[in-house]
C-alpha cells in the first residue's frame, strides 16, 4: 500500500509517522509513505502557493495550479511504478463513466458516487467531508495507492478539488489548522489493517468498532492492584465463558458510552435475524 501525501509541511507528516508500528511497517516494506511538497510545484519565482480570496474574506487560499501540478506528478509516478502508462489512474474517466452508468459499485461507504470505479483515490482532508469511520478505513485499505491532500490557510481553490478529489474526509466536527494531522490519522488507521502490520493478526479483527461495538475492558498482571481484583471469569481458563463475558461487557460499554453506536448495533442485530 502506497500513501502519497500532498502537503506544505512534508517533515511534519514524515516525523509523525516514522516511529513505532507504522515506522516498522515502512521498514518492512509493507507500506510506503511519501510526502510531496506542494510548494515544489509553485509556478512563480517566490514559490508562493496562496493568494487572496475572490469576493473578500479573511486569510489566503491555496491556488489551484500548484496543487494540480503536484497531483499530476504523483499520478505519473504511480503509473510508471505500475509499468503501465495507460493504466487508468487519470482523473479523466469519461469512458468508464459510460460503462458504469447503471452500476452502483462505484459508491464509497457514505454512498457518494465516484466519477469512475477504478479511479485513483484522492482524499481531501476537510472539516466539510464525511466523518471518518472504521468502515471507511476498511474501504481505503483495499486500494494500492492513495493520495491524501492536505489543505492549509483557508483551504484550496474549489476548481482543482472538483477535478481531482474522489473522497472528502473529516476526522470530526472541529476545525484544525491544516489537513496534516487528519492525514496522519487516516494513514495510521488504514495501515494497521494491512496484513502483517500488526504483530498479532487477529487483534485488528476483534477490536473496537470491528463489529460495531466498543472494546471490552482488559487487564494484565498483577491480579490485584489498588485493591481491585481482575474479574474472576478471566482467571478461569474457560474460553466460552470468557468470550461471553467480554461480549456482554462490550455491549454494556457501548450502551453507556456511545448510545448512537448501540442503537445501530441493535438494529443491525435485528436485521440479521
Ligand atoms: N482540516 C481542518 N480541520 C479538519 C478536520 N476536522 N478534518 C479533516 N481535515 C481538517
């Protein structure tokens, strides 16, 4: 899996991602992360990539052209790495659009229709996007290449977004100073789903959200700490009872802490039966 991060602050994302599990996954070649500086594609001698906003308004906007040139360079690099210059990593998919007119496969987890099915995924990190979920991470983990576009200042000229972006993602209903931290969050959560990235293959499967529930409480040694004892069932060695207890705890915790998730879990369980 290759992540291509378009940013004005490449060192920020690389430094944030090169340690611990994600750093080891990079060393092992399980994932590749490149940060491409949008400023390298500035087309003026001052390397300026932002300008005033038409119609007025505070702050500056990132201009369309450097973002587009940066995207084009990454797209070409991906095609070259695939050894197939004709591979459909273009944003121009008019022919495919026709082919898939009646298909519903080209929808992402939010039901947003992409312009064509096999299009290179370009994720724009923005508070105006669909809120990022585990389901979306699973969907992105199926891709071989993902471009993550980080905005700064007041955002990016809408025209280039219309041309290149396939997915708008928000990491929550609050506003940050740029898309770099959100991009790091997406890279982290998608990477841990790639086989081999976590030492323990089963752990990604059974954790929070994978079945729509929060994770049950967990304990390690010592058996008694601050007069608190580890629940007896976990010391029993009876696997079926342990599984039952954990499931009940997960349900209870979800009901108490995330009533929204609990409601969905109950209605999904009803639909399954
Ligand atoms: N950029 C600024 N705030 C953001 C958010 N909440 N999610 C994604 N990108 C952002």
